[in-house]
C-alpha cells in the first residue's frame, strides 16, 4: 500500500504499525510524489492525507480517479460533513478522521481490499421502470433522458435498483456503498436519498422510505411512476 502524508512522524508510525500487520508500505510526503508512486508502483491501496503542502487532497483523489480505480482511504484532521461528502463524491472509498487507532485503519484497509477484490457486477445495465442505469459507465437515465449523478449517488441508486422491490436497511446500504465504517450513520444516508429524489424528478417517487428501517426502490417502476 501507499501512504501519502506530509507528517513524517505519522508516516514512520504507520509504516511500523501496518508492516507489523503484514502490509508492504510505501511512503510519500507530497501529492506529486504520491501520484508518481501510484503510477509506478501500482499499490493495492492508497491512504491519502487531505492536508498536503503542494495540492489539496480532494484534487488528488479526483486526479487519481481519471486513470485508476485503486481503493483510496482518505485521512483528515476535520470531521466536517461537507468535507467528508466531497471526498467520497470525488471517488474516495473511505474517510478516516485523525486521530485514529492503528487497528481501525487496518480494518478499513482490509475492507477496501475485500471490496476491490469482489466479483464484477452480474449485469452491465439495470432497468427499473423509467430508470436505466449503465453500471459500467456510471450513467443514469430517466425515460431516456440523462441525469447527472455523483459517483456515490449512482452507486446508491444502483444498489437499490439491483434489489428493486426489497427493503434495504440503513446498515445494509451504508455498508455496501460506503463500507463497514458507515454502518450506523443513517442521517448521512438520508442526505443522499434527498438529493437523489430531487435529481430524479417525478421518478424520485420510486425511492421509498421505510421509517426507522431503510429504503426500497419500487420493483414495478412503470406502474408506480405513472
């Protein structure tokens, strides 16, 4: 794995701690060094600090996502929700707030590796009523018209579409789309569902709230939508 952080003391601690848990650890102290090592070394996971001296970490995430799908775990000294949302929307797989425990970080690394090694989608497209989702190119359409969604909005909608007609609990959705660390943040999920409904327009009515439990996408979308 590659750890990118300008705090050299933290880098040393992470190299010792993660190496002791069986990981091969590469280090970088700047965004440019991190980008170069990602390209040259092809690490299995990138652990990325947002507060880098030469480039905002969010820009690094977006840049990486233009050419690699390597799992990215963001490190940040801030727990502000908008910063967290921006990182995840930009393509990060997870978000860890400093200070953190070595066991927690290593668990999140394991989760990222497990998800990265999972099977590809069973189908390239999913259609539910007026909704059409291209799972390969992350493209969504409603009645043939394109809808602009962030990566996480698309993944949330795709998960519900693949399970159309079924009740998906808050915990199930959060763990599938955002990994295990977000299994209890129902309020976080509610924001995304609200945004999805607005972007989908009338088709947003297909997204159903099951109070205190979770959400579902109407299986017979064409009937429910009319």
